């Protein structure tokens, strides 16, 4: 009776072990195939991404140069506007002073 129990136990445990080993082997094969596919895709994306990155960097550098030129023009315009507003302020002060003198 003990021998039958040991044999049944070995068969059950062995069956579970074999089932787990087969499932693990299938999972290992799937993971290996998925990893190979992903590595290929990642390499392609990195190569494509590097080219796109270089293109976008060149575009960004062009836009930066244009923006710096526009900023220089804006600073010149602001200097002209500052001269104009200072002149208007001075003229307004003179007009108000003359108005006070005339009213007295």
C-alpha cells in the first residue's frame, strides 16, 4: 500500500513537473522570439530616429538664427520707440508748463 502511494505521488509530482517544464519552455521560446523581434524594431527606430533628430536639429538651428535676427530687429525698434516716447514725454511736460504759465 505504501509502495502504491509513493508511485502515485511520484507520478503526480512528476506530471506537474513535466507540465511546468513544458509551459516554461514554451514561454522561453516566445520571449526569445519576441526579444529578437523587438531588438530589430528598436534598432530600426533608433536609426530612423537619429536621422529625424539630425533633421530636426538643423531645422531648430535655422529657426534659432531667424529668431535671433528678429530679436535684433525688435531691440532696434524698441530703442526707436523709447526715443519717441521720451520725446513725447518731454514735449508733454513743456506743453503743460506753458499752459500753467499762460493761465496765470
